[in-house]
C-alpha cells in the first residue's frame, strides 16, 4: 500500500513541476508561428494537466490515509 502513497506524492510533485515549467515552455512555443492563434488553448491545457496531476495525487494520498488499516474492500 505504500506504493500508492509514493505514487500520490509523485503525482503531486509532477503537477507542481508542470506549473513551474509552464512559463518557460510557453516562451518556446510562442516562437513557433503555427501556434500563435491557439496560445490560450495551449496554456489552458498545460494548466489543466497540472491541476489534474495535483488533484489525482491529493486523492491518492487522501485515500491512503482515510482507509483504516487491515480492512478489505468489503469493509
């Protein structure tokens, strides 16, 4: 079960990393002329991906601590 906790923490850190890298990635993407008309959509997708990663990680960590130890799926 500790693998689930480690995976949740890894997801949270990956989501934070996405937020940290967005400004630098957007500067590189802006240099590509084909993407100039869809910059808002690309930025939205990056932020949405970061939110999903952090949300999924928080959910895994929460579920890890919310379940009582030794209980099976039937309760």
